[in-house]
């Protein structure tokens, strides 16, 4: 079992064939993909990917140490955790 911990699946070049991209990952032995993002828009798109591909795609919800302080969670992140 392999896990991709930094997938940039929100890039436009993957949007046309996201299901095929994820299938190729699965075929290569990558069972779990964690989507990273740095903006609210990307975070919301990543959340939608987690809903479309449950148990395969997960999201970091914009908590990267270089972009977000632990004491400065954006309001939309808190809301997403309550879902």
C-alpha cells in the first residue's frame, strides 16, 4: 500500500480525466491520495474530490505549516471539520 501525500489534483490539467488519473494511481499501487492546497478555492475543490472519491482521496484542508499558523484557522476550515 502506497500513499501519495502531496497530490496537486486541483490543477486544471487533471480535471478532464480525474477518474482516470486516480485509476492509474490505483493500478500503480497507490491506494490513498492526499490532496494539498493553499487557497480557500482549492480547499473547497479538494473537499469535493474527497466526496467524489471516498476512501481514496483525502484533503489537508489548508493546514500546511508554511502557509497557516495553528492559531489562525480560516473559518471555512472549521466549518468543513463540522460536516
